[in-house]
C-alpha cells in the first residue's frame, strides 16, 4: 500500500476559512434582536420606528404592543396589539433611517445621496474626503460604498454636528466603522495637514461656499479624481462653476438636480402622487486634470460672470434660508443620536416622563 496515499485518504480535509462579513452586515440579517430599530407599519400605512427593549412597549391611542412579541421573531412578522390592531415589523431601509434619525442639520436626501455615490463613482476601497457632515446621512452612504477596506475622512466645523453624526453612524452599523474618521475644523485648512498631495480619489463637499476650498481640493485630489459639490441655491451653483472654470486645473463642470415623484397604486386608480420630493439641492461635478495641465476652454457666448456686492450677500447662511440651530437643541439631539433608545421604545413611565420634560422645555 502506498503510504502517502493512505495518509492522504485518512487525513481530514482542511477547513477553508470564511471571508469576514462586511461591517454591519450581520445586523441586517436574522431574527429581530433587542437594541435594534424596527419599523412598525399599521393597517393604514402609517409608520413608527422604535428600538426594541426587553420589557418595553409601543403605545398609541389604540392600545400598546409589547416589544417582547418582536424580540426573536423573524423580520416581516405581523403582530397584534392589545386592542387587535395589526402591525408589520421590518428593519428600516437606509432611506427610512436617514429620514427618521436624530438630526441637528438638514440631511442629504436619499435621492441625492444615491446620485452622489453613482455620479462621483464612489467605489469599494476608494479614498474619499467629505466636508459638511451635518447629521451623518451622506457619510453613511459613502461608508457603504467604500466598504471596510476603503477610507472616508470627514471634516466638520461644529462639534455638536460631529457628535450627532457619530451617533447615527454607529447606530446603523452597530458600532464604529473601520473605514471612517472625523476631524473638527475648517476643511481647507485641516485637509492639507491630514492628506498627502494627490492621495485622494474623491472629494465630496456639502457647504455654503465650496469655491473657497478650490486650492485645497486641487492639492489633495489625484489626477482624474472626482470633485462633487452639493449646493442649495442657483447663486451658489453659479459661483462654484465659474471659480472652477477660472482656475483651469479641472474639467468643465457639469450640474443637475433630481426630482422623485411617487405614484398612487390602487386598482385602476393609478396616478402620480399629489406630493413629491422636488428640489432639495444641486449637484456639480468636475475632475482633476494632470499636474501642469490647463483645461480646454469651452467656446460659448459671452455673459455676465462678475458678482456684485448684492450677489455676494445673497450667499450668507441667513439669506439662503439656513435656520440657526441653538446649542441647547444640538446637545439634546446629540444625546438622542448616541442612545439607541427612542421614545416609543421606553417603558411607559419613563416615556411619559420624557414627554413631560420636552413639553416643559420646547425645542427652539
């Protein structure tokens, strides 16, 4: 008998190591667990998002629903409360989460986040920097796109916004994301200290005056890299585009907006919804040219490209409709973001105490 053949036949097969799951993927599968956010939809299509807590209850004017009925149940379960009202329980989608999560600033809508990820070509493993974190909605989409082995460096001027964003990111991913870091301070100053010249694949800016960051972006962005801007007004869009054209280190900028209109579906009554998510912001993209290369000037009819003092004043935060948020409210939202316990998930006595406290201390 061949000794080597015998040894081969009797040795157990080597177990192939399984590839690690992407960060946060396990939390999106399996039965519902304590501490998870769950979206409850009633018979009229109304949705409520709660955080499952052992012994907790979800209260409405039509009775209450014990969280213990959901903990350990399969996603997609239909449960009945104390008065017979039915609810279907599902984990919130990303689009649901960002519209219901604690916020200190307006969030980037899912329709715009999807456009940013696609049109800026945010790929797995990409090195991305962003500025203007707000409540972290766009950061979540960017982290999903770059993956665990990618890199996202976010810059935020206000510490309160950074705390809110951290809480929301950790909630949806179930902890700190390995590809993310956040830095406090002005983007155009901090990014030059944190990133090497030509080391960044993509730059995403959500701020009032992105043209002020032109030199910083041109320094850190690699040749061929994409710079995408999210701005709210036509005047911001115009000044950003003209600054990019005048600089000469980038390709001709392109701009667009997206609008989403839902449809009513009921029997033969199929028609557009009366309401829609129309204008939320403009997106403007351009790409970095090779070092030492000047962009090709696009031939077009001459037009007014100067900006008067009146034009410049139109781009202040107050003029573009940005509502000032008090420090008191930001601290409160940051506490909510860092805690996964929401009002509907608290025991009845504690929920009532929180409602009484908020009624006595109204939001600014």
